[in-house]
C-alpha cells in the first residue's frame, strides 16, 4: 500500500498549519482512498536526544570507525525514523514558523535523520551526495506575518530556505511550499490568507 508520511509539527490545538493539513488530507484521501497515511506528531512521539552515543555514532561513521554496542543501539533508533521517511511515497510537513525558522522538534527530527549512510554520503571527489529517492513533498508553513515578499517589517523567513536545503541534501527535489500568513493581527487578512491556502491545498491534493 503506498504511503504518505505526515510530519505534524505544531503543538497548538488551534493550529493553522494542522487545520490546513486536514483540508489537504481530506481531499487527498478522497482522491487516493487506498493510500496509507502515517502521521508522525513530533510533539507526541519521542525523538532521541542527539547527544551521547547517538552523537558519537555519527562521528564514528564520518571517521570510518566501527560502532560500539551503545552506538549501534542508539543509531538503530535514528535508522528506524529515517527509514519511516525513506519508505514514504509522499511527504507532508505541516509546521509553524518559530523565531524566523522551524520549531526545535522539527529541527531535532532533521538532526536525527540526516545521517551518513542513511540519507546522505560523502564522496571525496564529488562531495556530499543524497541517498534518498526523490518524492513529492509538500510543506505547509504557518506564520504570524505574511512573508510573500520574503521579509515582513524586519522579520525574515529563514524556515523556507532551511527546509529547502535540508530536504535537498537528502535527495528531495520535488517540493512545494504553501505558506499561510498572516495568522495573527487583524481578522480580515487572516481570513483571506487562510482561504487562499485552503483553496490551493484542496486543488493540489488530487494531483499530488
Ligand atoms: C515561539 C514562537 C515564535 C514565533 N516566531 C514567529 C516568527 O518568527 N515569525 C512569524 O511570522 N510568526 C512567528 N510566530 C507566530 C506563529 O508562526 C503563528 O502563530 C503560526 O500560526 C503558528 O503555526 P500554528 O498555528 O500551526 O501553530 C511565532 C510563534 C511562536 C509560538
């Protein structure tokens, strides 16, 4: 059964990114009823701390050293999370913008899955090479401000370039971004931004 992995990255009950993801997934489910939707709520599932034996395992791999037993066990946890991602035929990331970038739980997820031998490799002649096959990936990014122009009243969107680079590094080229913003402030611009994003998402779902 083909699988869509949904990384749900907002802890808020009234989350705009989560509401938009529901709109997308409702349409997606109607268009592709045989697909399995694997939801990974990054605030409910436990992610390994990137320290201790897991951190040392990454350096062991980079330096061509064999794992200790502890490194082997901790690396296996990262591998399980990376495999869950690599086996997905489609990926949906619904996330807030936090302090110009992404919430730390999503950053932690990237720190866990971006591993040599799992999602990238290093070739002395060619440099860093991705190991994942490309697959359609959609990012829904909710922000208090409107970053349609790339910047808003002195605040910059560093979430979009970070996500582009982190995904590209592992092999994802087919990515689309649907921003939702503003989500704070006067009600009318919020309503318009929400409706535009929801319309786009409902349209995109059938051909995703
Ligand atoms: C810790 C924190 C940091 C935030 N930083 C920004 C920011 O840098 N830029 C911005 O436009 N909005 C910022 N916001 C507002 C959120 O992006 C906005 O409320 C968004 O709707 C959150 O997504 P959600 O509704 O899916 O949780 C921040 C909110 C929080 C809680």
